[in-house]
C-alpha cells in the first residue's frame, strides 16, 4: 500500500498500481506485469527497502521463474513449463510401485495434437 498498490478484495494476492501495473504476490515472490518503465520504477522503490533479485522478460524467448515454474514469452503469449514436482512425483511413484509405463489414451485427433 505504501507503494500505491491497490489489492483486490476478492483475491488479496492480486494488486494493481495506477491501472497500468499488475502484481501477483505469493509469500516472498512477486510477479509484476506492465510497461517496462513502470516495472523498473517499482523495482527501484523496492530495492531501497528490501534485498531483491529479479529478471525482466520483455521479448519472445525471454524467461523468468515464479513459484518454481519457468515462464517463457512467445510471439503469441506465454509458455508455462511445469516445475520439478512432476519429476519428483514420478520418481517417488516408481520407487514404490515400479517403472511407469507409457499409455495410449483413447480420444479424438484433437486430443492427440494437444
């Protein structure tokens, strides 16, 4: 609030600043979306008060991490790659039940492409 961010009543993890900058907070992680100047200004303000690390993603191919997931900007949006949890879950499953087998899932052609 000291930085002019208004938080949602329905979801207090979501905030906006001057209607141009948007934030998603989770514990000690913040994802900030908006124009580069606004993002850099907020980062400079936060650096005066906190020790922070950050990465600015601006162009297709740029990546950043948030909540143990990697986000990659694309020409038509953003790809979100799963974190390391899937690999850990498979390893734990295989330790208890044996190797995982690939399975064909019956569905139409659309589902196969996805």
